[in-house]
C-alpha cells in the first residue's frame, strides 16, 4: 500500500510542506509531525524556516581545498548582482532555501569545474549531469515521544540525492531523519548501494551521505555548482517524485529570492522560490540553470487554496555554508544567531525618542540570557550596522543592485564562533561592540538529535522533557494552554534548561490517587527547583527523606513514600514491559553546570514570556 504524507505549518488554508513519498509494507501509523562535500542528488521532505549568514573570512579555504564552493561564495556580488572578485581575496556567500522530499517504506577528489552543458529541450535526457542524480531509499524508525522507552513501527520513504564528488552525496535532512538504513540507486542501474549519513543539518535541511562501494562511483561525474540565479532565470528540477520509477524533469523560472521559512528546521534562511513543479520524492534533488549547473536543492512547497506552483530551492550558498561547517568542525554545528528580539523603527517619533538621527536601525527589545551578546547589548540599544553594513528601519540591508533583504541574512553568513562588529546607538551615543555568534538555545527543542528522548520513571510517574515532537504527538488539547504558551514564548535562562513534564502515570497501588495526571510540569522536588530531567534524576537518587514531595503548577502536590516507590519500581517495569526505569543518558553522573548568578531567580525558570515575533506581529523579529 502506498501513502503520501506532508506536514502543515500554517493555518487558514496556507501550508508549507516538506514532501516525502511513503510506502509501508504493513499498516503503521504515520511519523510524528514534527561537511565539506557537495553530493549531487538531493531528497525532498517536509520542513521550512529563514536565516541569514555572511561569510567574512575564508581562512585557508581556497578553491583547491574546497572545490565544492559555489561561484557566489568564491566571488563577491557586484552592483548588478553578477560576480566579481573581492579586493582582499576573501569571499562572501549568500544563503538560500531548500525544498521538499518524498517518503517511502550516499570517489575521492571532488571535481566541480566540469564543462558547461547547455540544457536544450530534446537533449536534456542525454545530458551528463542527469546521471549524477540518484534515488534514495530510506527506512525510518522514529522515537515514540509519548512512550519514550520504545520506538514507533518502521516506515520507508524515497527521495532524491546527487553526487558532489569524493564519494559524497547531498540530500535533504528530512529524507534521512530517524534513519535505520539508507540505500541509493543510480539512474539505469538495478543495484541499490548502502549509504552512510555523515552529517545532518536540520536548520538548513541538508544531509551529507557517503557510499563506499567503488562500483557505485564507476563512470560518475559530480555536479558543478553555479551562482545565485536572477529573477526569471530558467530552472530545471530533476528527481524521483511520485508517479513513476524513472527520473523526472520539470521546468520553470525563478520567482523570488529572499529569506524564507524552512519548515523542517523551524529556521529562516535564504531561499529561492520557483514555479517548477515539486512533488513528493523531489526532496533532495538538484535544480539546474540553462548551463547545466546546480543552483540549489529542492526541499519544500507552499500549499494554499489561493496559490499554485510555489516551490522552494535551497541555494548553493547555504549548501556551501553547510559543507564548510562540516569541513571545519568534522560535524555540523549549525547557523549562528544574535539572540535578540528586535523591533522595527518605522515610526519617526520612536526614532526621535531613541535619539536615532537617521532613518535606520532596529531596537533591541530583549536579549536572550543564553546569548553571548548579553554581555555587550542591552534592552533599548539600537543596532544600526552589522560588520559595516547599514541596517534600515525595517530591519533590512542592501541586496544586489536594487533590492533589500532581511538583516538576518548577514548573520546567517557567519559561522559558529565568528565575531561580528555591531554599530549601536545607546542613549544617543554611537559606539561599536564585538558580538560572539553561536546557535540559539531552545528551551523547547524542535528536534531531538540524540535518538531516543530522555525519560525517568518514579513509582510509575513518567517524566520527560517537553519538546515540539512530544507536543505534536500528544496534540495541543492534551498538552494544555499553559505549557503551549511556555513552549512558544519562553526563553531558556541557561544552557541545559528544560521544561520537565509528567507525561503520564502508570497505574499501581503505590501511586493511588494520581492516575489521571498527565502533561503537567514539575517545578520542584522536596523544595528544590528542577533545572532539567538529569537534575531531577539526581535529586531522586540522592534523596534520603521519608517522602518524595513533587510540586507542580498551581501548587498541585504529589507525595510518595520514598522506600515504597523504590520497592515498586521492578514490578511496574515488568507489568508494563518497560526495559529500564530511565533512559541511558541519565545513567551518567550529573554535573551542575549552572553558575550561581544564572540561578539567582529560581522562580523565573521557563517563565519569560516574549512577543512571538517569528510567528505573528510584523513589527518584531528574532535575529
């Protein structure tokens, strides 16, 4: 039986989908909604978000070391948007968007300077670059977030990928999410080869695969990456979508280039909007220009009753950022952010009140406690420049010859650990400060990368950290408005902070009277504020009191006799077929990494409501 699935991120009839084609050998429930190389074929799935980044330093990263770099990253865009070399020999890269995948049931020495191939109607089928696009077969086994000690039934999906040389392939991250086995098949070949996932960039929805078999690479030529296209440039999307088993080709034009939402990673990065058809299974497939150069990776589509043919492609600059990040660190470390909540300064009265002399700048409304810029920025500061680039009053910066783009684009060009120079106005005085950039710390994570979610069972009470996958699995009604509000609006006060919830109670005589409790946040154990699930496990293990007193929201109390709780644990695990009372990560010794100054206001943990700028009010934006 075949089935297709997609995830919706917007209400009122408008949705962003990462498209994956699914096939199940047996009936199963659908999954929860939730590198220095550039392989040539990409896989399409269901995710979206926006982000910006400005690569200011190349550091020993030249063409020979990084043959996969796109032309835009090697060259600096000039006035008319074309490419020309930077005076200092450095490069600035442009960030782009990715498109969806399809779900069903990856040679040393990368070469990207291949001969240009003119794509013409009638001969595209014989073009060499078509052979670099492969089909991806992935078997997924997703965690069960409601029953965190087990996994859901496996399912299979298919998508696309492409060769980038050095034994590597590129596809979408959502195509290989929760993978247990990944196989790839070349065009015109009946043999499927085992692929290994080297890195997954959830934010940018890119995954790097490798295939060790020499037979797979025999006669293969990696794709050549092109520059960022212009509006109305022709684009050809190649992949393996639903509707057949052979390779598929669709054509269209570039409709828009801007910072956009990446559904899979819940992030915002540069993206290319096209009108070429993108369907489930196209995820991870390349998009080509008329010269046969890859200008991006298909990754998602926009569905609405009022629109049609809106697909998105991850630009080669975002791809290059992902690959250089992998080259630098041996893993994917993510896109950095400033960690500040900003407000536009369109009002002349507001600018005058803040003593901003010109029509520019954005107001700092809140600084995340976990951000390093909390040491240099204050609420009320006005950021007027980023690395010398002036920021407009709407939070935009110049882009190409006559366009403007969201200021976040410049941040997304940076790497984790880079330092940016911010020009700010504080109390009417202009000054420059240095800001260290790193990825944002989410109080409620969108993805759990370590595999199984953490859990702790105490006398049948099941505790687990709150996460977006858990919310999606439990449904918003059962989670409750208060927890949803914290998940959407609260900020982490320190790295490692979690909202720990009692997800359910496994009925037993030791917990009589508490059987109906579910999805409630635990705040304290015997008077000590809970910092995270590991901290809770430590408090339980080290407790010598007669009773375990658990405090929840609204002063709701659960009291357990400690020795009875310990004695009942083996029988509860046996009765419910649970292998262990806690996840393996909680077996490690607990180390308290919270500094005293971070824990001074204990009662405010997880209770920092902020305006939801990323999802609503246009006057605000998270940078």
